[in-house]
């Protein structure tokens, strides 16, 4: 592995500049005006995979944005690792909160990242972490050090629900056949506290619309006599949680798996400084479901959050309008045994039931995904553990993450393989937010660690 590390050290600047070039492509999958940019990002990745030594690289068309595929089969008798990631990114809005252009990557030092962090949309989620795999693969190929077969499948629709990935997987099971899926789209506890994610929450994402009068009205003439959709929507949303911050939708908790006291005690061993957490977010105190710690609330408990709400007049100055419609986007994070389709149906039924007769409501499901828990006694987990132990100098801690990667359950169902979630970002890297960033240290640490994973996995498998 010395030759591989020497190659990485000799090409550090080039690796970083290539990533910066990729980040300049605004591959926002949720907005159709970026459609050609999403494709440009796919073409860039395909070219770099080819240059790194992958065979059969192709841009696979879907009903939406394309999937980039490539492979290196050195011996069919050896185990095969399928690397999954995504090259699409979240919308950059609100633009005015960015300290630099979201698609003009720059490197700045921070208290958390004294070696510098790359500030750009997608730097951590997930272009930066995908590119670690490309460069780790290149380093191994350049030194004839690849100990197993590797396949790459990088999609362009993760941020909009991976709607076409399931179809692609079902239609290409032979092409995608592997022994494990390796994913870097998660985080570590801290740069000096490595961790491996062993659980993810699922997701149900809906948009709601409350419809009042057939047109916007003068609030002086009609106010007090006609239902205001924004007022109604606010009250309906407020009623979705009780005074203990438990979700009030009937049946919502029916399938939730409760962890034992021993399991919760193990979780509590993960280092967590509540005061630092509050200071970082500039909040006076934390808030969540009664009876659970902050770490538990953000990992093993389901949630309901409003992600956006709008209606009426929001321009400069005043306009005394009683709006005709009001809207909100709502996400529900789910835990093991909960099903996204069932939760979406329960939400829809409940939301319609609590609507007063003075308005009409409409619920539009957007996307969902299932929760997943991965075992810690498999060759892939042990390989990831040993790899991180090798490069960090200490054993990684198994943790449950609060985010959602719906395809983990999909891979297990369709491809019949487990995933290992070996991410290198930090929760404080502002993914999905203005000023998203990714530590230069983390980028290189991933490139250094991934070859060890391949090596250990080939031995253990």
C-alpha cells in the first residue's frame, strides 16, 4: 500500500483541482433549467472514470437524469464491490446567504477545518465523497494494486428521490451483480473520532395545498368573514404535534421499533457535547420528543418537519391581501419497520380529516424511502472498521444516522446485497444549506482509506 499512498501524495493538488472543476458544474436535479448542467456533470465523471482505468464506462439513460456506470473486473472469482454515489446536488437557494458563490468553489480555513474546507454546493453531498472513490481507484490502478473487482454506479437523481434508480437496478441485475455496495454519503463524528453509519432513517415527503376563496381578496373587505388559507394551514400544521412533540397522526407510531435500555446505553457512549451543539447552532436550548436525548431524537425516533411554507404576498412593502391558497412542504423521517407508503397514506387521510369545511385541501406525495439498519459482523463492515482504524489510528464507532439514503433498502431488496456506509463528512458541513463545505483533510482521508477497505475486504471475503 506504500506505492498507492505515494501516488496519492504526489497527486494531491491535481485531485483537488479536478474536484473543484466538477463542483463548478451546477448539477441541480430538482430544477429543469439545470438539465444540461446535470448531464455535463455526468459526462465529466464518465471521462474521469475512464482516465482512472475503468472499463465499459457509459452514461446510461433513464426517464430522468442519467446514471454513470463503469467497472474493472480483474478476476471473476474475486469479490466485487459496487460503489454507489450521486453527482446531483441540492438547489443553492437562498443564494443571498452564501458567503461565496455556490458554484464558485473556494477553500477557506475554519475552526473545525484548520487545513481548509472546500465551500461549494455538492462539496460534501456528494460530489466530494464520490470523487474520493474515483481517485482512490486511480491510485490503485496506477500501481496494479486493485485486489478485487470494482463497479461504479453514480446517479443524478438522489436529491429528488432516486425515482428511476429502482427501474435501472431491476433491468440491470446482471450488470450490477456484486458482493457489497460501498457508499460514502454519510459523516463521521469528528475528524479525530471516526465512525461508521449502521442505520438510516426513511423518508416520506409531501406537499400540501389549502384552498380557500376562488381568488385573492382584500383583507379589509373580507378579513374575518372568509377563511384565510395561511391561517388555516398554520393551525393544521401546529396540530400535527402535541405538547410533548409527539406526532398526532393516528397510527404513526404503530410500527416503530423501540430500542432496549441496553441499546440506548450503547448509543449514549458516542461523544456528544450538548453545549457545543447549541453554540454551533446558536440556539438557547434543544427541542424534540419528550423522553429522548438529542442523539436519539435525530437517529432512532421518527420526526415531522415543515421544509417550506408559502402563500399570499411576500414582496417588498405591504399589500393587504387575503390569499386564495397556501402551501407547505413537509418531510417525515422514519425509523425501522415504518413504511414510507403507509406513512404517506396515514398523513394524507389525517390531513384531509382535520381540514375545516371552510377550505379544501390537497396532498401531493413527492418521494419516499425506507429506513435501513446494517449489521456489524459482516466482512464489509469489518473491512471498513479495519480500514478506518488503519488511517485514523483509532477504532471507528458504529452510529445511527438521522438522514435518509433510500437506495440502501432498494439494493438489499433488488440486488440482494448489503451496504456499508463509510462516509467522511461532518454533520457541521452544512449540506443542503448555504455555505456547504467539505474539509480538505476529509477529502484526502477518504482517498487514503478506501484502498485499505478494498484490501481488507478481499482478505475477509
